[in-house]
C-alpha cells in the first residue's frame, strides 16, 4: 500500500463523517468549528487495518515488542498496529480512576513498548499509559496516534508519530466567534 499522506487520512475521516467542519455544539456544551470521532473510522475494519499499517510503517524502526493502549479509544487501533507489526497488543483500563493492566496482561522488565491511541488531545492519557509501562519496568520506545489534535502542544518525553494533525479549538458559547458571526450552531450528525 502506498504511504498515506496526512491529507489522505483527513479525506478518509471526512468521507465517513468522522471529521465534520462547521459550527458544532459538542456533548460538553462547548462550541467548536470541528467535530472529530475516530470510532467512526475504526468501525470499518478495512480502514482500521489501513490506519494500523500506516502507523506501523512509521514506528517499526523503534523495534517495539508490544503495543499498549489506553481503553477504550486506543483498543481498536492498538490491535491493528500490533497486527501490522506482528507483536501482541494489550490495553490498560481504569479501576477507581487509576489506569492499570488487568485481565492478566503483563509487561516484562526491559520489554520495548509502543503506546498507541486513536487521538492525542492534551497527551494526558498517553502520559498515564507511559507511566503504566514504566511502572512495570518496561521501556517505552515511542507513542503514536491516528490524529494529533494537540496543535503540536503535547509534551511527551518519547518519540511521537501521528498520521495527521488537526487543530480544533473549543469555545464557551458566550465567547464563541462563530456565534458572534451569526453562524447557526448544529449538533454533530445533524447536518443543516
Ligand atoms: Zn458557537
């Protein structure tokens, strides 16, 4: 498969309705000029597999031995990256607010771990996942996601790769410039 450019990835997201541009009222109540939902891409196994292969191509030189993802958002893409790399894929999940390995998953001391997510926004869950691996004595060789929506602002201390970067600011309704411009606001999924 030829390497997908960032624009190819964003076209895929737009095609399946996973990236909408306009003026949206998000579930949080905040307004945004864009709506991003990776699950709408990953519901299609062929597209999920292709995204996993693209990430794998970018990280294979890091020689990861296992992929670790935070639940829920990272599970599907983590599985696909693991498939493409030929390594196992495990996930961490929250118990009493603390991210941890459950279900008998474990990491060996010195094992080379790649942390994979669907989207990195602030990098907080990525850092927590890195901490889970390090607490087990593993070596985190890098992190990757399909989308970087941090605007390049994430501050991870490992090499980080994303297939595409999007900048989607959010606004309080009372200070939303799109509202101020008189543009009608819609809920994602209900096209005006
Ligand atoms: Zn608005």
